[in-house]
C-alpha cells in the first residue's frame, strides 16, 4: 500500500507491515488466504506478536484471531497495545463486554484460553512482570439470579421500552445534576443516584486538582494528587479510622491507571486495591471486592473517577454499561460547570474582601470626625453608589489658624475612581502646605494629574481656604456644582465655577473669589449625585428641589440642617438605589 514499506513473515495466515512515520509500531493484517482483501491495522509492538506467533502450531489460527480481536478493542481507547501486568483491568472489561454482547459461554471460554496463553507466554519470556490473569479469577461467579431479576426490573420490556427507561433515568440524573451548583453536591448527587438506580450498595469518587488551583470539594482529604470528593454506602472496612483506606497517600490501582493515561474507556472493571488493603487490615468490606470505574473527562482532560462497588467482577449488564457510559459524560459536564461556579464564587468572595478592605482604606482618607472651628458648626454626609466612590471631601488645618476645605467628584465610579480620588486628595494636600492660593493649588494639581495619569478620567473640585478669625472664605471652583451660600435664610448665592475640571487640559488658569460669612449664614457644598438622583417615577431630584430644601432648613446649626436635607432627599428617592456617589458638606456660621 502507498506510504508503507512491507515486511512479510508468513505463518500461513498473517503478514506484517511497518508504518514509515511510526517506525516503532507495526500493523497486523489477516488475509484469510486472499491477499486482495483490505488490510486493517492494529498498532502494537509487532515484534512481540511475531515472536508469540512463532510458538503456535499452524492449526492454532484461532488463538491469533482472539488476540487480534482483543487488540482491536484495546486500541479503540486511543491506547497503544503494549502487554502489561496492569492489563487485568482491560481484560476484565473486555471479557465483560463479550458477555454483555451475547457472546456464547463456549466462545468466551475459548477467548479466555487464548488470551491466558498469550500473557502466560509473555511472563515466561519476561515481557510482563506478572501475568494479569493471576490478578483476578475469571472463574468468579457472574450475577446471581436475584441480581439479574432486580436488574431486569429496572430496565425491562421491549428494546424501545428499555431505551425509554434508560433515557428517563438519564433525564432524572440530569435534573438532579442541574440542581447542584457546587462540585461536592454535584458529585454526591450523581453517586447516590447511580448506586440507587443500579441496586448496588457502595460507591465513591476521586477528583484531581484543577489547573487554576480552585477548591474541589468541602472537607476532603488529600490522597497524593487525588481528593476524595464523595462517598455513598461505604462498608465498615472503608469507613473505619476516618476512611483511612480511601484517603491513604499511596495511589490505588484505578488512580495509577488514570495517572498513566490507561483509563480511557467509558467503563473499566477494577479489582479494588483499597478494598484489598482494608481486608488485609481485618476490615469488614461486606464481601465487596471489585468496582466499575468511570473516568470523568472534560475536553479529554481527566478530572476524576467514579467507582461503584460489587462482590463480583461480572456484575454489569449491557444496559448498565450504556448507563454508566452516559453518566460519565453527564457528570463531567456538570462537574465542569460546578467547578466554574466554585471558581467564580471563590473569586467573588476574594474580590468582595478586597473591595471591603479598599473601602475601609478609602474611608480612612475621609475625616474621622469634623474639626471644631471657632465660630462655625460643620456637618457632612458621604455615600458611595458602589463598593468604592469617586466622591470625597476633606478638611485640614493650615498655618495661621486657617482651614483647607475640599469637595471633589471623579468622573468615574468604583475602584478606578477611588484610586484617582486618593491621588487627587494627596496632591491637593501637598500643594496646600506651601501654596496659600486655592487657584494656585488647583493649577498645580491639574498639571500633576496630567503628568501622572494616562486615563481618561478627570475630577471636578471645589477648594477653599477658610479664615475663622475674619470669617472669610477664599475659593476656586474647578468645574464643581456651584455651592450654595444661604444668607441668614433670606436668599441663596451660588459660588460660581472659576475654571473647568482638573485633568483635562494643560496650562489651565483659575481665578479666586472671596466671600464673607455673616452670622447665621450657611454654605452647602454638594456633588451632582444629589441633584441627579432619581425616584421610582424616573424624576430627578433636581436643583430647584435642592434649593427649596436648603431654604427651608433650620437656622439652628449645620447638624440640624443636614438632617433636614437628608430627610427630604430620601423621602423623594424612596427605595431607588443611587446610581452615583453623593457628598454634602455644610459649614454654618454661628449666630452667637
């Protein structure tokens, strides 16, 4: 055939050929006396097959037929056939499949005899350390009549009715899996349902850690790299000593097979290492010795193993095999979904903790308590729409008994705005220590923001210097909503903007304005989160309503005025959550 170099070694019934791009593998082809029939390759170490064939008599063609059938089945699991003492699982699974496919007992015995002869020869020439047929007894009894009767009760009737029953079972399992959101609950639900539906007694499941390091299950114990994810109906021997024989560090047979890439079939019948160890430790395993192992594969990546245990290795029917095969796929999808839920939930908790910590740090940048300034009363309210805010206010002492006052609003919200806010606050404080001019401070802050930040954010800011001795306030307003100066409840004077927002353009010029407090005057500094707030009808609070609330606020001091304004504001907004941060700072000159 094209692309292959042929090597002939005739025993009267077979020939060999080597694949050019895989020099270490050979194919086996049977011509049945006619060289023109199609050649079907089964990849294995052909030297072994050739040596074994040389030990056979010309009339023993059936032995190689049986070996060929086994190899063909073996490599369908994407495995290269290299005889091993660990082939007991493959042999047991293959022979069970022959039985469930209706192969006669006579043919089964003939195939067992042929395969036993091959592995016995392999042990004699040192190809395998242990004859896998010594690892289990093929003479162990099959299902008892009672077990067969109970199996038929689960899936009985015509082929169509049995298929409907199987699909109904899978649908029931899918519904159960869909109700489970985390890995532990998902795996436990699948295991318990399997054990119940198959009229079995016991089962358990192992999981491998994920590449993202996410937690696989609650309260599980490490077993090398595997974890015990779920259990159901364990016998006393596996329950004792805190389930030691299920969680001991050494890999068991099925785990080692998965680690070595040998668990690629949908269902594998394994003689259980852990049950054997428990029995040697005088544990009561209630006669359990074997389990069906279903590998859980996500995108062809192993993520775990489900084991359901029994006393006999030939304990599955063809319907059981179909059910277990389908369950393995369903569980893999459900576990992957649950794992992603666990990852998302863990990340969300971590993010919430980080945001809470960041919020606490941000709040620590605000004044712990408002200072006492002679002749004035002060009150403030600050609220964030998200976990962190872009609004902030600040009051800090300056030389000669003066006070710096800041109310600012970053264009964005959340964590980015909070970081921009912290930087703006630090720059204003730093500039105020040596520059007595509010306009000069804002111009310098504008330059530094443009030099230090590459984001598209900007900040509106009202910065003023209050001199309590003269009752004068000198301010510069960089795009902030004009604060309202209420003149002893008679009228309002907006403190107009004296420049645009910071962080927009270079060489920005600001002007300054000076106002003087008379007895009973009060200054209301606010951000647009208040005037832009909406109620349940979609109406905004608006400047007119805010002005009206300011004018009707009591003259008894800043704290009472703040209470009045907040009461009016929340009466309007009701239960509608704020979509923007809100800040309100009141500075009132005392009348006495």
